[in-house]
């Protein structure tokens, strides 16, 4: 009789292990499938879920083991926890491969489209304004990305007025004074205020403004000679500079003639178009 009970127990335990394995692989396998078909990446969420399952399972099995009549239940909880964590570890390894396959599919689908864009640009001197303009001469049809959540490629052509370069002048230290709003640019000493010019790809000034500028600055008339010779005097003159000369719409070379060489410059955009695909990532 005891032998029959033990056999029944082991059969039930085997069934329980198989059910736990199916549930664990199903939950964590869903994560891998979502990455492969391009719905998104949920690695962080599934790892957090795994940590919670581990903590709850270990604590529950320990507490159940303290009570004689629930010790068998403790074994079941412990077994499920171990199986779940093992399946999670396996799926973490597989998720990297799954995501790599998804990205390779995007690259493979984009190759003929990139070739068509290059052919169009070479023949017409400029890229197409939209991807359908490539059909049917350069490509038979616009391919999809291969990702379920983002089946279309993102395509943007920048106009001649798109901001491509930044030039900046150091206005001197703020002296510990606060400034309004948030600073935008990372150029120069962050304890200093700066004057910024942004230009289009043809070198025309599109915007002019100050960043990290403190409150309560004394205002003095703008003097171009003093500006160039005494950088520490720039902060008090910058307000009048906006009235002295309208630089927006003028070549950056005109700015340099008046203000001298900038303290630095940076490329903001070094392309006439952006061709990409947007995917959610966690």
C-alpha cells in the first residue's frame, strides 16, 4: 500500500514538473517570440518578474516546509521556482539570438531600398522626397522592415535650412549666479554663459541665442573691438548685441567678421537624409 502511494506521488510529481516546465517555457518563450517578430524588447520586465518569482517561491516554500502537513506543497513550490528560473536563464540566452535575427532581417530588407535611394540621388542630384518616388524605376515596390510593430521604414529628407552646425562664444563666468530654465548646450565651461549660433548646411545663421545666462546682469553698449580684445566684458554687452546687428539670415562669416573667431564649433547634422526604423526597447 505504501509502495502504491509512493508511486502515485512520484507520478503526480512528474506531471507537476511537466506542467511547471510548460508554463515557465510558455511565459518566457513569449518574450523571445516578441523580440523575433519585432514587437519590442521586454528583457527588463521579464527579469524583474523572474526575481519576484524567485523571492516569492523561496519564501513560500520555506514557510510551507515549517508546517508538517504542507511540506509536500513546499516541495511543489520549490520545484516550480527552480524550473521557472532555469527557463528564464535559457530564454535570456535565446533572446539575444532572437533580437539579432530580427535586426538582421531589417538590414536584409533595407539593402535594396538603400541601393535605390543611391541610384536616384546619383541620377537626380538629390535624394527623393519620399520613398514611393523610387517606384517603379529604381525599385519594384517599397519593402517593409520585417518588424510587426514598425513595418515601415522611417525616411526624412532635410531641407536646406536644417540646422547642421553650431558656433559658440564664451561670455565668461556666471560667478555662481543662477540662470533661468535649463541649459541646452554642453559647450565650454558649464559654469560660464555662452552665445550660440546655429546654421544651415549652406552656412546661413538660422538661430542666435544665449545659454546658461545668469539673472541680473548689467547691460552696456556693444563694442566690437572690446568684445574681441576683452572676453570677460562680453556678458554685459551681449544684450545690446541683439540690437546692434541682425545676424539671423546672414552668413556665419559675417558673424565672425564682427565677433572674431568663435571659441568652438560642432557639427549637429552631417547628412541630407535619415533612413531608419523605430523599434521599442526596454
